[in-house]
């Protein structure tokens, strides 16, 4: 029999999920009753006690003093050590949530989390003579024990392994994370650290059980295990900063399906601007599967992919997923692509753009309001200002040339920090400047300082720029991010 488990960082969401599950169970099989009365229909029992739900809040924290908290261990050494770990670790739970992994801690060597939960329930029954709390100190202890039970349930689910993990991961770039989250991701998920979304993908793979090819027991090298189905931003599939993460997953795990949704993958306006993809992959090495949903041919594991990024609405994309052509590429050969980017076409290494040109990323001015102006704001551009090229606004030959920026000498004089200079070696060269988002409008690059909203393509030796400019203008399938 299948069992379902759920983890959520928001306690209110856990309460709503528990209510929805209980109501569904009471109404099952959800048929109209002949009398029209009651919750269920024919065969439905209605309200009744239910077994414990496999739901927990991974965002609970401990608010009581450590010594008081450790008293819940009833003098048992192993439980006291586990409580000590729990107090130290779950203080960050509102920030780290499901990233916490009790199975990778020293406490996991001493205690089984499900047994721990039972012991805490025993402690709760001892918190007052009646077992219902008597106010004062006993009431406080009972409250602490109830919290500990909730954390023990979360620890049990966080330490578990599962056959199928499904989620829409949270999105938060590294630069916007607080220090605790940033340090945790760097320490525990170094290859995925650039975005919380990819860190969660890595964590979801940890949740997956690793099975032998027969499906029984823990597998060894080459065994394939549980599967992850996630929605997350699509940029990690090709950005250079995620190269090591792509290589890690391509070498260690088994990829099944990638569906590029692009922008508009969600109905909610709160997700406007998110370019996302749906991905299925399994933990463990690529092995041949003779049957089932992901059956393979004999000459190499294939990744399937489809692209429904062109339709504008979520409904149109959903319809497109049923009819769009499915393409296939060999997983191992993706490692031969430049930066191990994931593409559903054959790349000829002799005809790569990188053979004749380079893509260069712009500077990050920092404290923008202090260092940047539009040129028409001043009566003249004095020596303290320099020209700044920014996002092109149209598909004309020249655009995005409206801004000026303080010179580096002036920035230093004013004590302005976080002025990140990049690609200074191409200033003064000819090139093509292009926006990094949406339709990626472009224009001619005039050799000035350019900001981090743009990328600049410059040639190496042979003058291919006129041809490249014409190719981009014609709508050719080119992206400066690849």
C-alpha cells in the first residue's frame, strides 16, 4: 500500500493540508448519499478517528532554554543528545526548513526518530499527574513536549527516504539570501549553491531511496532509486555558473524528462517573470530499464525533452504538453557540450560561436542611485562621468545609450563600495550588446562600460560581426547565455 508524506515550512499550510486530508478521508468514496444527508455517500463512513497523518512543519523552532529542553530526555543519554542537537539545529528551521537533514548528523547514530517521538509522548503523559497539564511549570513543560513531538515528527520525515518526491521548489538567488542560508547552502550543497531552487533539487535527490535494479534493498554503484519531479527555473540548464552542478547530476543520476515552459508557466500573477521548466530525474547511475514508463533502448540512456515556451498562457502550455514533439538526446553526450549545457540538438564542436567570438558579462555598478544618471539630467558630461551602455530598448542599431556613470576614480573618492567591474578588457572594442532577459533586444556596442543587465559579444580575430548582427536581426536562434 502506498503512503504519502508531506513537509512544509509554513505551519498554517500544514494545518490546512491536515484538514483537507481528514475531510477527504471522511468523505471517501465521495459519492452522494441516498438520503442526501451526512458527509459521505454510499460506502463512506463519515467522521471517525483517523491514523496519524504523515505531515509535519519543517519550519518550527525551539523557544525554551536548552537545559529545560534537554530535561525532556528523562535522563536517557541518547535522547538527551538528540534533544541537544534538535535545540541547536531547529533554531534555524524557519530559514532552512526542509533543507535540514537529520540523517546526516551524529544524532542519527544514536537514536531512531520514530522511537524518539514515542518517548516524547511518554514524557507528555508524565508532565502532570493527570496527563493533561496542571498549569504553571507543568504546563510549560507540557507545551515544550508538544513542540518537541512536532519537531520529532518533522525530523522523522526529514531523515526518511522516498520513492517519489514532488514539489515546486522555492526560488531565491544567492545574492538575495541571508547570511545563514547562504553559508548553509555553500557548506552542504556547493555545486548547487547559486540559487535556492537548485539547492532544493539536490536536497530532493537526497530524499530519494537508492534501490537495487530489482527494486529491493539499497543499491550500489549504478543502481537507480527514487524519482524527483520538480518545477524550477530553467536557467541552470545552460548558465556557466551551474556547470559543476550539471556535470554532477549528469554523471551521478538518471535524467528522464525536461519540459521547458518558459515564461507564464503559472496562472498566478505572483509568478510573473519566472522562466521555468518541469524536470523528472532519478537518484543513482544511468542503468538500462527494460520496461516501465522510462524504458530505454540498448545503446545509451536517453533524456526526453519538449519545449512549450512559445505559448503565452498556462492553459496553452498545458495543451502543448500533450501534442508537442518529444525529442531525445543521449545523457552521456551532454557532458561533451560546452559547459555541459543541456540542449536537445546535436552540437558540432567545429561550428561553435566560441571559436570566433566571446561573450562578456557587464559590471555591477552598486548603489545605483548614487553612481548612475541619464545624460540629459546634466548640462554637460564632466570628467567625473563616463558613458554607460545598458539594456537596449528596441531592435534598432543603437539603443541603451542614455546613461552615464561615475568614473572609477570618482567612485573611490566618494567611498562608494560594491562597485563590481567586469570585462574591462573589452572596453574600446567593437561588438554586439544584448539584454539578458525576455526578447533579448540588441544593438551595436560602442566600447564603453556596460552594466550587468547586458552581455557583449566581441570577435576574436576574423571580422564576423556584420554577419552575426545580421543573423541576430533575422531572428536566428542565438542566445548570449549559451
